[in-house]
């Protein structure tokens, strides 16, 4: 795999609205949780594309004056997550290019699984790459395609790539939205209040700009937006859905509807199901905020154990890059999460988190809860053990760093210092999200990769 792939990201597209870049900006705010490293918007005024992208949060990248320069009635935007220490703005999106048909910009959420192969072939044919992003492959494939029209070139290009992609393309006069045949990553279509359309990774972006949800872009579908016309749908691939179950577990915002269902409700269902796995006698149920909140509510409702806020989260902590000693690392967790001794001292606590990845967060949290006086700490996780890395767009470490790939549940329990530990089973997770068919990707829990 290439370095600096598109990891956790958000995409948005606005078409046919005179405040397109402003709306894209607000939508990106709502999608900030999907990536905090860089943000960008490209707009089109019909003759020319304008792009601004930079490292940092949406709020820091744009201000009123900058948004004014992004003129025109269509705009696409992106927020990006990348690895620490990478400070290249070249790897921010939209990716913009001039080519023989004019100008285009692309935003991408997901990972291409054949990116290296495609890139090597393109390089052999003389292509010069500026970034490590697999999205740049698309630019080259479109530019080199022998078809006459952009739409045919896009279809040509997406047929050469494999993996997970929710894409939005902007040309001077049109916008295109496309989802891979498995629909790994979400992408929804909405109508703007004063005319025009929006596509976005999550529907929480629609709510912020007052848009009405129309439907999800279908797996394998390409939507074409053109002035004065309804969006046109083209079935590029036969859909074979494999939605990313981790969107429900951790990734998406609870107020979004993803893959047609409320994320909040799915997480509450997971918490309810979790209450039936290794039940314990306890005095309080507390979430690890924010990820564990909806499932802890579900757990408390189902078990009858009172829900309390036992851990406070400080929302103003960004990344701290100083990590030289264990002492500083411990302080870093305390900066972000602080225990509420009044709630937990002397109590038997059930603490709920959405997932354990490396195990370091849980270990620190449990130590913190015990230091704050909890008499027992029972860790419950609202997903199965994360045993395998994701190649389709979620940022997970290599297998050797995934604690559940290397230890049994009892060993993990001992490592994190909990009095007991239980995970949601794969079956219970699938039931909680109404996955009756084989229509979800569970590779991070099962190692069953479809591609
Ligand atoms: P760890 O310390 O590696 O076990 O991290 C577990 C914590 O990371 C949990 O609280 C999860 O909510 C959170 N988490 C899970 N997946 C991801 C991800 N892809 N990116 C960032 N945080 C995550």
C-alpha cells in the first residue's frame, strides 16, 4: 500500500446554488469529525475553477474573504485525515488539474486497493505524480483516456480502479458523484432549500444547511449534475453492497443517517445487545466519550443499571506532538479525558467504548478510573475484537499493533487492568444494524476481505 492514502475523509458537493462555496464550508464543518488534518474547497464560476486547501481545521483554513474568492454556483469540498508529521499540503484535497478538456477537481473518500499497480503503469507510460494520494491516479486516468467527453472519461477511469471510493468531480459546468460498486463508504443526495443539490458523506451536513435528504447515491451509480436539469443517474457497475460496518461502530456522527439508518439508533441497539453479554452486577454505566455514549445509553436502558457521566471530555485538545516520555503521554490522556470522582468513587463501574484498537486508550482509562476510586471496572466494547486492518478507508494500524490480533480476550483484560472484559459478538453486531443479508463489510473483525 502507498503511504498517505486517503484515510478517514469527508466529501461534499454543492450544485446550482449561488452560495455554493459557503454551503460547502458549512457542510465541511458538520463533517469535521471525519478528518482534521486538512480541508479544501474548489468552486466553479462556469469559466474557471478556484481552489483553496490547507492543513488545519475547516475553521482555520477558510474565512469570509477566502470564501468570497471561491465564486460560482458549484463547489466541492474535502476534509482529510493523515498520519502525524506529514505536513505536505500537496496531499490535501480537492486534487485540481488542467487537461485537454479544460479543468477539473476531485475529492475522494476511501482507499483504492489497486492504486500501486495503476500508478506503476501510469508512471511507465510517462505520468509524473506530485502526491502520494491514490486520488491522483484518477486525474491521470481521466486525462489520458481516449474518450471525447468528460463523462465517458470518468466512466473509463473508474472501471480501471478497484477498492472503496465515494467521489465527487467538478468541471467548469458540471458536477459528478460516484460510489464504488460495494458502497463501502457512504454518500447521500439532498435538495437545497433555495434550489440546487447537495451530495455529502453524511446527512448531518444536510441538516446544517437546511437540505432535504432525497436518497443515497447507489453503489455503482454515477450521478451527473447539469444546469437546469434533474440529476441524471448512470449505472456504471452492478451494485453488490458491502457497507462498512465500522461507520456505525465508530466513524459516522450519531445524528447522521448512514446506509439508510440512524447511526444513533444503531449504536443504541449495539449497547442493548451488549447488555446481554457477560452481564455484571454494577452500580453505574459510564461511556468513554464521545464514541461510547449512544451504546452506553442503550446498555443502561437494557440492563437497568443507572447511566452516569463518569468521564469528562475536553473538546479543545488537538493533537499534541510531544510524546517523549511516558509521563507526558499519560498527561496527554488526562488532558483529553478526566474522571469524575464524585460519580465513580467506591462504585462498581461498567465502562463502555465503541472499540479497542491498540488497547492503550482503555488501559489508561481503566487506570484513571481506579485511581479516582472505582471499586471495580468492567470494560464492555460495543463491537467485536478488531483483529484485522482496513484497506478500504478506515485508519487502522497493522495487524501486529492490533491488540486483539495478538492476545485472547482474557489477556487483553489483564493488559488493560479491567476486572472483566466483554465484546459484542459479530452476530449481535449484525443483528443490531439489521444486516440480514451479506451486505456489510466486517473485514476489520473477521479478516474476510471482499477485494
Ligand atoms: P486504542 O487506544 O488504539 O485501543 O484506541 C481505541 C480508541 O480509539 C477508542 O476509544 C475508539 O473510539 C477510537 N478509535 C477507533 N477507531 C479509530 C480510528 N480509526 N481512528 C481514531 N480513533 C479510533
